[in-house]
C-alpha cells in the first residue's frame, strides 16, 4: 500500500469524530486524504436507519448489517485510495464492532473472523473518556440520546441516562481489553480539543 490508514476509536461522546475531522483538514494541506465514517455507506445507510427505528435488528443481524456497511466502504474507498497513496482516516473502524457487538452478547471470536479481511491501521487512536463525561458532553449538545447510544435494545428497562452509562461502560471495558492487544495509542479525551489534536499530529509525523 502506498497510502496510510489512521483509525479513531472511542465511545459515543469521546470526541473522536471531531478529532478525525481536524486531522483530515490538517493532512489535506499537504497530502491527498479521505475520511470514512461508520455507518455511512450510501447503499446500506438507509436500511440500517430504518431497521433501527423499527427495532428489527437482533444482535446477529445488527452485527451483520454493520459489517456490510463496512465492507462496502472498504472495497469502494479504503482499499482503492490507499493503493494510490491516499491517507485514509476512519472515524470508527473494525474495533467499534468488537466493542458494540460484544456488549450485545455476540461471540468475540466470531466478530474478529467476520472482519478478518480488514487491513490493520498504521495507528489506531483510542480517545478515552469515562461514560459520565461522554454523557454530559452529548446532553450539552442535544436533548435526546439515541436509543443505540443508550443500549435500549439490550436494556429496555433502563431510562436514557442509566442505559447510556451501563452500555457505554461495557463498551469502555472492551476497548480497554483490546487496546494493548492491538497497540492503540491511548489518548486522554478529557483534555482540550487542541491538546488532543497536537498529540495526534505528533504521533503521525514520523509515519507521514
């Protein structure tokens, strides 16, 4: 591959989307760059949105339909662009599936096998915050927490806040488990956005 792949992981509200966009804008000043986002395939996105709205997804179908979204973007954009020298930035990568699907009771080995075709990123940035911090950030920006963010499908008995804290705590636990195994660059997401971005840029300078 002539290009590079940088992935961003972390729970909802960690700041990974903002940081991946900032990195894209910085790299774009000197290199061709493409940002790909989770659940953004034009072919699959509307199907996923409607299925979630109607609560049609079991844990396995939830896993498979997001894998379809990832595979579509991977074959259309990630691989071709890396082959011609682009820097590809992934706002969520395969590790998002590891964390979310495991929280829904899907077998970890099965999930890893499902995504075994995917290239390992040159660097995966894990922006780590506690669930309470993430919750307060999201609530300061919008009134409602999405049902999927609060794990409503697996904790329907919990209210919005408690569902979010419980579900995201499970996500955090999985991320912490796989961070060392996959050599994540762990970043304290409670610092200012500028401080976080400066650390990210410092980490990739040698690679670029």
